[in-house]
C-alpha cells in the first residue's frame, strides 16, 4: 500500500515536471540530419523542443528496458531449466508414490490383509 502511494507520488511529481518542461520549451527547433550540407539540408525536422526531449526520454526508456531484458536472459533461461527439472522430479516422485502404493497393496493382498479401499468400504457400511 505504501509502495503504491510512493509510486503515485513520484509519478505525479514527474508528470508535473514534464508538463512544466514542455510549456517552457515550446519554441520550434530545426533538427538537421544532413552533416554535409547544413545550410540547405536534405533531411531536416522542425518540431517543438519538448517533442525532442520526450522522444529522447522514450528512446532511453526503450533502450534501457531492452538492455535490461537482454542482460537478464541468462537468469530467465536458468529459471526455465530449473522449472523443467522441478516438473520432472515432481513427476518422478508421483510415479514412485504410485508404484509404492501398488506394491504395498499387492503385498497386503498376498498376505491376506485387507487393503485400504476395503477397509474404507467396510467402515462406511
């Protein structure tokens, strides 16, 4: 609950800061993408300055998220492998439990002792 409140508070402060930044930097800026002919560029883009700031913020978040995702791939692979191992061991334990129960039931039948199912049936009557 406190973490959610802190997250909302940080988000609100960040939003106020970004809106203030956008209002203060709304004049147009020419971005020239032609380093060989800057006076008469082939490729240029004129946008408000805050648009460039927001674009760089978004690109930074995407690149940071991608880098984090790629650096954690080893841990995801390890978790997937360990999950498969756990499922395999769980299946093995269940198989061994079934075999043990079947062996015990066969031993009881051979020795003349009633099995658990028979005892339950007799107890319910």
